[in-house]
């Protein structure tokens, strides 16, 4: 393993995985070997993960002076790693007790922190404590679990500071499955117990001073909590907003203290969006929606809505062209890309995604361009809330009349997908049996509309697209013989049609 020298001469080890800009990962425990973090649910697909073994843990050297296990005494180790990696500023991710070290580092070196992600953080460094009652409240959320009765006495014993038996560790996990049990079984050998006792010992924390120092932190901050975690409960973690007003908060549904084990994708997506400077997130009533933005702020807005199974990147070439004269927003609908994946979907739901996005970002009157499923979401929104849409462009969008013959069951392809597979059967159900009010209300789509059809090689019935356009009061139909993916197959012709429409 690669290593570097701490200011006191202790050799500290780290491991790396993934590719891209480095993300320094600080383990919790306290003082647990970073091996327990695994690959953080596959986050290495988005960044190079640099897992630090804190002094005296994992492959790092035991220090000559045990007093240096104290949390504040390890701030220099993080700074030494930054210098070793040759980074002017760092992105930090810290889990649990490691969040205290990350906060102290940010307070000491605020100009060196670009982004700070705190995962199920303990917040002793800023004086936010978790009470036994709060831990009980979280544990009682699990009363319906088959292991609850066996685990509860051990949990209570631990709260009293006593040794415990039974599967009380189940309360730390959203799922008490084989992976969680293996994770807990490895824990005893991964923690340096002497170091853990000294980590938060007297003198480690000065909350008023740390809070004052963090007032000068200009970094972006994300706090990710587990819905079922008791250390801390999400409501307690939100108190960090009083210290860091810029902090964003996400709660992973069904997760405990180790959320990457409970649902790797649900853990990875908000972090990947947060850590990518080209991606933004907006929290709406339908969930967190990820998006890319380009062009000059204040320029006329354009919202791009992808089709089924795609995401914001589907529009990269077009967004670049339009950004010369517009502020362009390309979003990931729910169940796609880096937005939330709630698990159930519908065309009405995607319409509501688009509505929530436009309202949250105050984009009423924007030109909305949608492809296929995204095009249907766009025209359904224009039908329901015409004041939100200034102009409408729909490319190869279904007319939402019953398919004949109907689509049968779909088989999920093997491997990891960039979207949530239930999107397919759920939207097929809508295509087979759509709400008849949708097609009956084409006349209510009163905004100026450009309807782009892909010609005879498209699988979407062209006569239905033409009939839909004919019934819209202010629509023009353009056919570009490119098949279903017009903007991808013939981007120059697609852009020319937009220019002719006035964009």
C-alpha cells in the first residue's frame, strides 16, 4: 500500500480505487481500519477514492505517542496527505466518528476544503450530541423486524455501557442480511480499542471555537443520513445547518448507519451528483432531481427532458449549441441517472417531476424540449399547467393512445443499468392503457409547439403524432427522416428545426 509520513514521523498508509479526481475518505469507528468502507457502494465509478488508514489502524504505523490518537491531534495527518497527493484543495468524505476529524480539518484549513461529505456523522466536534432516548426512538422503528425481540436486551445493555450479547448490531443496519452480519463480525478486529478510547478524550473538542472557525468555510457540504439510524437521527444531524448554513441534507430511505451496505445505488447517486461540479441537485416534493446547467445566467431558459432509459447526458451536444444564447437545464427524471429512484413510475409522475423542477428553479415560461417519454411528460405538463411552459418542442413523443397490439412483459437485461428497471414495465402499462383524458385534451395545449416526428423508420406511430399535432391550436409538425432518435441521428437537422422555430 502507498504511504506517507505524518508530521510526527508516523508512517500512514492509504489505498485507492476508482478513477478521476481524488476523494479523501476518512473512516469512523472510532479508529477503525478503512477496509470496512469497502468501495463505498461503487462510488469509485465516479471518483478516485483515497481511503486513509488512521494512525494505528489498518496498514498504518502505531505512533510512538499514544496521545496522538486524540482527534484534534490527527488534523495534521489529513493535511500531510493533501500535500503528499499534490492537491491544492481537497474533497473530503467522512463516515460516522471520522466526521469529527473532517470538521476539525475544515475548521483549521478552510481554504483547503472544496467539498465536504459527511455520512451518518457523529458531531461531537460542534457540540451536537445524541441522547439515549433518541437512539431508542430509532431502534423502536424496527419493532416489526423478526430479530427485534432477541436484539433489544443487548441494545439496552449497550446504552447502559454494559457488555451485550445477541444481534444488537442489527439496529445499525437497514437490512440485517449476510453482508451486514459479515460487516459486523469483522468489526472487532478492525478497531484499535486503545485509540478509540483516546480519540474523543478530554481536550479533543472545543465546540464553540470549532463553530466559530467553520463560519469561514466556503466549501459545499452534504450531510447524508440513514432514515433508521439512531446515531444520529436525521433530525439531529440537521442541527448542523445552524453551523454550516450552506449544508445540503439527504436522507436515505430504509438505511441505517452504514448506508452503502443497505442500498449501494441509493447511497452512490446523491454523492456522485454532489461531488461532480457539472451536476447540481434540487430537492423537490417528488424527491431530489439532478441536473446540468450551462449558458449565461439570466439568458432565456430552456429545459431538456430525456427519454426512457436515458439521462441528462443524452442532450450534451444540443445543450452546447443552445447555451450560446440560452440558459440550458438538462435534468434527470426520477428513476434515471443521478436523481432519486423511488421504485414506482408513471407518465403522470414524470410530468410531476418536470413541474416540480420548473417550480423549484423558478423557470416558469421556459422553452421545454422533450424526447419520447420526456416529450410526453412535457406535453402533459403544458396541458395541465400551461403557464409553466413558454414554448414546447416534443420529439417523437407518444400520443398516449392505447397501443395496438399492447406491449407484453419486458425482460430486464443483465448487468447494471443507468436507470431503474421498473421504469419500463410501469410506463408500458401507461402506454397500453393511458388515461383517456390525456389524448382528449390536446386542444388544451395552447402554447406554441413544435412537434418533431422521425419518419417511417421510427417505432412510434407517425399518424398518431400527426393527429396529435393537428389538434394542438398552435403547433407545427416537422418530419426529419431519422427514426426515433432524431436529435442524436441528425443533430444538424434537429437544431435547424429549433432555429426555424425561433430558438
